[in-house]
C-alpha cells in the first residue's frame, strides 16, 4: 500500500471517529412563530390544549393567558420529573422520597404514592405514564422495567434485568425508551419485548420522536437524526439554550430569559 493511500485512509478514519455527525447532508430551516419572556427555573412543555407547564422555586404551574394553576408539596422535596402526556393525569416524580403525585387538569392532587410502602420493594429512578391506569417504573433494586397499577396498587415486572445503567429515558403510553451509558438505544413495550434501536451520537440533551427519529443538542447546536447515520442540523437563532421541547411540528427553545417557538417540518 502506497504512502498516499495510507494517508487518505488515516484521514477518513479520523473524520469518521471524531465527527459524530459524519453523513450529515442537509439543514432544516426553522421559522419563528412566537416568543415571550419567562421567569421560571425549568420549562416542561405544552399540552394539546395550549397550556404551558413550568417549575419555579419547586412550584409546578400550568399557564394559558390569564389562567394559572399551581401545585406545591414541600414535604416531598424537589420535583425530579414531570410527565404531561395525559393533561388529565399529570405525573410529578419526587425521587428523593421515592414518591409520585398524580394531578388532575386543575393541578389538584388525585393520588400520592410512596413506593417505599409497597408490599413488593420498589426504589424508583425512572417513571412515566402508561396505559390502563398504569405507570412505567424502573426499579433500581432489580434493574428491571415494570408497570405499576395506581388504582389497584399492584406492581409487575415486565423486562429482564438491564446490564448497563440508564443515561436517558423517555416514555409514551405503550413504550419505555432508554439510552444506556454506552449510548445504545433500546425500547421496551408493555409486554416486556425489548428492541435494540441502534447507537446514538454523543449528546448534551435529547428528545425521542419515534423509534427511528430523535432531536438532540451538542455544543449548543441542534440536530435531527432521521435514520442511521443521517443527521440534519436544525437552524435556530439562539447561540445557547438550556432546553428544547418538540411537539406537533413546534420546536420550543428555552433560554434563561425567554421561550422561542419555531415551526419545523420533520419528514
């Protein structure tokens, strides 16, 4: 092999190894549709009725125009996770106290569950709303995904033990998605079937759209992964941001001062 060919192969190896976006071939234009100032610690997102959800000083709030609903529970410490998939049954997770609170659409408490008091030992590190009055649970005691029926107070394990720690997770009613610490991406359905969805690029923040697509940020740039090794950069005006949220072709960028909503079209 000639010296020139070896140099070319070495260059290709370096590019492929150190550029997580090798194969990126287009950009997605995002059009600003609205922006407004905010005074909050964490923006959660929007529901299908146009209400926005946020946390300020550990007070959870729901806002639309002049309508404001609030909920706080100082006895359970800080809110770890919020699930607003079902606006009629909102999930607040308090990991330090191994507890969850379910709220109605006016943020009145419907149910409070302390998993430490369950007959089957459960220590929860991941949670989300599922189907048929159930919650997705990741139980750190056995490293398994399970379902908890909050009306019957019954828990069942559905997955085999996970061999790697969870770096990121996201749920919908039928699926528990997670990315492990080696950036391997998996899904588990309500029957316990686990599917490997491939490997993801290194990311700062990520949001899963489907079993094939996700949006992620790296070094304050946004990208869409449409399929294996195909990345498109999403062009936004912000040079830095704290969080992003995607729903129904609307991309919301949360900074320390404002929320900017963009219209984007994802194939």
